C-alpha cells in the first residue's frame, strides 16, 4: 500500500552536492522543499571524526561510505557483443551514498572546464576540420551553454567552498603563478594555494625548465580557515593525506556537510528524509508532467510524495536509470542512433607515471586530496593537435594525495605484487617515490551508452542500469601522448627510475581509476540530441530537472565537480527567477 | 524512515518561533515583537522545549540536586498550557513564583531572577506566548523525594532567598552597564548557572559569577580573573562569543550552546555589548593554587595529546581561533573543577550556532578510545601546559563521570559518543 503524503513545492531525489546546493537555492526562494536520500545521515563528529577518519581498511578497502552493491549495483560490458554482468565489488569507480554522498569522500579537486571544452564539436571542427570530430564514431557535441554564462556560477561554488588556489587569468589578464590557459575569472580564489611539499615542488621546477606552465592545484582542502557566504566554517587542512575515499574529520575539506548543511538544516521550509529510496518519478498519462515521486523507506513502506517540481539530484547513473524506469524521454538506441536517454555516456582516461629517487626523501604521508603542482599545457585544446590523431587532452599533476600504507606504496617495474621482494621494494621506495597523474578527457562515442539491463534486477525488482563502455582509439592516442609528456617531466627530475602506467586495452571495472562518470542525460541545444536544455530542464517533462555530470555531452580533462556545481547554480537561478513565475519550458523548441 | 526536521545538531531550528517576522498588520505587533525578543533574552526555549517536542510546549526534565522537575507547557493551550492565565497571574509567576492557582513553583523556574523584569516587559512576554501555536501536552509529574514534594518548603525557601526588590539602576554606572545588569540579573538569569549555590540551592551571593558545577558540566567563572574568568577577554570578544558561540578564545559547548542558539545570538548588538560591559566589571574571583603536576603524568598526557588532540588543536595547543579553540591560556580548561574538560573529552561537544556562524563545530567523543587514566593524564597535561595552571585530574573522577554520562551504553555509530 502506498501512502500519499502532503504535497510540497519541490522534491529532491538524492542529497549530495547538487541536492544540497539546489535545496539551499530553492529554500531561499521560499519553496517548501523535501529531500529524499537513500542512504543514512552523515556528520563529521559521528561518522568520520578525527579519532578514526584515517582508517584505511574501514573506508577504502571495506567501502564504509560507498554504495552497498549487494542491494543495488549496475551491469557492465565493453560492447554490445558482450553479456553485461553485475559489478559485485566496486573497483574502477566508487559510488557514493548517504547524505553528502561523493561530496563526503572526494579529493576536493576544484576545476573549471576550458571555454573551448563547452564547444567541443564546433571548436575542434573549425580548427582541425570535420574529420577530427567524426572519426572513430565520436558523437561529441556542443553543450548549449558557454563558459561565460557559467563563470558567475563557478565563482559561486568557489565562494561556497573557499577554494584555495592562484588565479591564472583575471578578467582576461594573465597572472603569474596561476594557470595561464584557464578561462577568465571574475576574481581571485577566496583563499591562497596550499603549501606545496617537496615532490610537487620538484615537479613544478622541472616542468618550468621544460617550458611548461606549472601552478598549484585549485583545492577544496583549505589552506586557511574560512567562513562562506552561508556562515558555514571550514578549518585549515592539516595535510593528513586521507581525503579521497574518506570523510574529513577536521572540517577542512569542502563538502555539503561543511559548506551548505549548517545553513540549510536551519531552514524551517526544508526537510530531509534519509534512508528513503526513490523507485520512480510519477508522470501524468500524457507523460508531459511529473506529479511527484514514489519512494520506499528502510522499513519497506511505500510513499507517494506529490511535488510541483521534481529535481533529480542523485548520481549520474541513478538519474539516468530513474528516467529510464519512469519513462522520461526516449531511450537511446545505439543501432539506429536515435533516442537520447543513456546516450553519450563517457568517463575519464587516467594514466600515471611513478617516479623513484635514491637521494630524495619526499615524505608522502604529508598529503592532501588536491596537493599538487599541475601543468595544463596538454589539456583540452591548449596545444596544437594537428597530425596527432586525437582531440582532447589531460592535465599532468605532480600530486601527493597521501601516503596511505595499503593503497599508496609505489614499487618499480618488475617488482612482484607480494612476498619478500615486494616488502623490500616497498620499504626502500615508500619515502622516495611519488606519482604524476595524467587526468585525461573522454570523448563520447556512439557505442558507449547506458540502458536498462534485461536480466539483472535490484532488491526492489527494478532492472539494473547497464553500462556499455570502452575506451576508443581517440582516448588511447590522447592518453599515450600526454603520458609521454608527463614522462619527460619525470625524467627531468633526474630520478633513479620511472614507471609508466599507461591506459592500455579495454575498460575494466577492477582497478580503481576515478569516479567521474558522465553523460546519459546530456544537455544540448535541441531535444533531438539531448535530454535536458541548458538549464538542465527535461525537454519532454518540463517540471523535471536532471542535475549532475549526466548533463556532460562528453567529458573534459578535468575533475567534474566544479562544473557540476556551476551547472546546478545556473539551473537554480533560472528556476528561481523565471520558472517559478511561469512554470513551463525555459527554452522554446 | 527518519525525518530530520530539526537541526541534527540536536537543536531545533530557532528560525521558526524566535526569528519569525511579526508583520505590521498583526494587532499589537509592537508588543508582540518586544515579547518575542524578551523570550529570546530569557532563553525560555532551552528549557521549555523537550527533545523532539514543539517549541515552548515544555516537558524537558531538569535534573536538580533535589530531584527531577519537568518544565511547563508555555503555549496558550487552555487545558495544558497557559491559555487561561491572565496577565496578572503571569506577572505573579514571574515575580513571586506562584502559578495561576497560587501554588508555589519550584525555583528551577528562575523567578528569583525574573522578578527583576519590569511589568511592561512581563506583559509583552505574556502577549507573545499567547500568540504562539497552542499545543495540547501535559508534561510528566515531577519526581521529587520527601520533603521536596511538598510545595510549602518553597515558601520557606522564598523567605530565605527570594529578593523581591525591583531593579534599581546604579547611578554611578553608565546606562549601558545598567542595561547589562538588568539583562544579566533579570531575564538572562546568568547567575542561575554561573553563581555557586549553597546546600539549599540558594545563591552564594558573595561569590556571584565565580563559576559552579552544573550537573555533569561546569558553568565557568565569569569574573575578571585572568586565568579562569573573562579577565583576558575584551568587551568585544565577550559580545562576539555571545553572538556566534565562538571567538578567538573559546567555543560555547554544553548547555551554553543552547543559550547561544536560543538566546544571545538573537539579541541586538547593543544588548550583547551591554551584557559584556556588565560582566567585564565583575571583580575577579580569587585564584586557587595548585601543586605542580606529576612529571610522568605530564609526559603520558603529552603523548596522548599528540595522538588524539593535535589534529585540531595543533602543536602547542594553539588551535585555529574561531574554529578549534586554542587550549593555552584557556579559561574553561583551567576551571578549578575539571568536570567540563573531562566531559568534553568523554562525550564530545557541539557548539552553539547563529545566523552568521551556522556550523555547529563539534568535538567528537573519545570515550571509546581513551581510558580513564588516559583522559586524566591528557586533562592534567592540557591544564598545566602553554601557560595553563590547574589541579591534576584523577582517573577516579573520570571513571565516575563516564558512568554518570552512561557512555558504556550502545552508540548511534560504533565510534560515536551519541547515545541511541
């Protein structure tokens, strides 16, 4: 039996970064907002306090904060010729759950995409010709929104987080010490960059000697204490090196808990229901309007929550799945190329170079999620791709996110994976090695997509999401090219040896790469090739908005959170200023 | 399903009843606004709202040395609240400590302080309370042992301790000082916690604001003592603390967190400044001497400090001002009674919030991690380092407090101090 609840103005499905930001914006506009989160309440002092936050076994290896795949998972295959099988242990990406979700256990790497990233198709086509963007069945397209439109909202997120960094481009003027390739910023970062430790410093020196343009990684691990515009406070980071996969016990990593919740939870027009999983969005018979959502609580009781606005603010994979389960938009068909929901799923193309010294003690246990010196010379279209056979790029970062004893011990080429020889190599190299990260873009491809699995179902009997994905020639060429550039910097540091960890072969769900899944509910200029408009509003059901990286038509060579947040603020501004006055499509077709 | 309507910090969102806007169209708007402000000044919500209950509906158990007393329903419900009270009856409650039937109220209700409040202020408070949503709720009966269960004893108590003199301005002091005195000794009832009590629960009035044990906590010294009181705080720093629950010296945890959230954060800058001026004029309480702590204990405490405390309070106890309190020259750390230090380490502590500082910064519980001896050693260490000086803490004291706080009961999460 389903209990129908009192109607509200807006219901948020999922309560991580996008849910928190949208909830705050809608509540400030006076709406009655209910957030539904499938996972538990999470708070600093009770769930990841300083006394136990740095527990690598509990959080990293036993997945304490991640989605429990015995209740719900997804199936994966590389191509349509294969049978997709369920992920029974998280690997390549670590799905979040609970209040704050991935915003709790991210590294805090805060990037803006390049202006040209938002015109991936037209820009590359203009510079390199039509073939560059249609080879290998690439299905990339422009976003329908520009960097200039998003700049004020990138700025809002920086002010929210207190991002630590050094601007490289202030209103068009290139600034020494920052990233000269970035789009123009309207103002300097709220807090100065983190102090760079030895390894990132060496990386920066040698990168500069090769003519590259090093700068400190912009970070949500704060360099000093900060009070944001919502009155929420962050402390200065202590460089403990437990960010990614961990919650921060020191209030020094920007997260929904540290930046939005203290303000939002005081609002009388906001309520949060935890351990409530939304099963589907309910639509009117003509499928042109959502009436609310049906959810089930942890006691197994089912509820219908009527709402004027339905905001899909879960992770990209859940948002796309909910649309497919609810009949919102037309599912993508990879054979005909028609349909949009699930189309243009993309990821991130990661590789790295390990550097081993004999004569330098790097103390990698002094780390932070975004403690790095970076070069952006080979990202996006910051360099000439003529004759290279690919588009896109990667940033290269001399990064020390930590020296976690199980996960982060680098051993040289040829070292066995266990046993006495491994122990000797680990002991010899732990203090004298670090890793250069190559964080690459991933273009979309007509064969990479998301749909519902025909075989496997979750505990509620709903079909699982099926991911069909593989890296393409474009991604491999890009990754190899930029990995070679990273190796040049590594060699210039004059180490004993280096080890190249190239991205080889097909995508595998086993080794951890990154939780940067994108696409499937992409934004665009018209309903023929996108699911949502530039304000993340569903073309087909205008009172449903789908937030998050699902909107990315392809993925740039940067961490997605900054852009996810900027798109959320951009959508929120349009909802609160235009949509509430005249509910209906915000972009006419 | 868990619906979190209130701040999970355990505090109700104060926005509703205390900061809701009263429109000009409301009859009597001026007086209602004044009443709303004075309800904040009197910190009525902290006691008259039980966990998970409606604002002002009462039912919170106050644990007094004489037994359990449940707070009354102040909403205008006719049967269970004050809906049928008259202005005159309310005035008598505030001034003589008797209810609408003329029956004596226990002085857990701070009428010995409230009697200083002017008639006009009382009437405004009453008008505001009458305008709040009525809630039908009868608090549980008090659980007081003989002879305290006979209200007649309160009459005797009143004869001994109730000063019924109206507020008299001190013409030798500024108007601001007098405003501070009116708030501190009247509605603010600061001395209710911060002034030591005799065995009958009356104020030791010659030790006003010297600080006192308060159940499982300590209300610290508010005099000008440089080590244990407000001597090293400026007037503005006191005002900032009252506004935001945090300043460069300290964060407001324990019962003071609620005072910040429901009362002082909602006052005007002028009133907070007046309170600070008055408090800063208090003559310093005498310092108590303490012997040098045992070297072995100090070494042990230092090692525990590095392991357990330094990630927030940093090396040398410097902290991060306004975020994690500095521990050196910290008044709370140096109170003669170390209960608050032990309490914070055992159970953790969450600080009060304001509209300007919304984060309820929280120290986690260390009860699961540190033994009684560990806590005694680290407490002794921080009480005698970085310019601090205070008596050593014994493991037996910590053991007793751990039992009193029921910290061996099941927890919300395996490592937390929150009780189920």
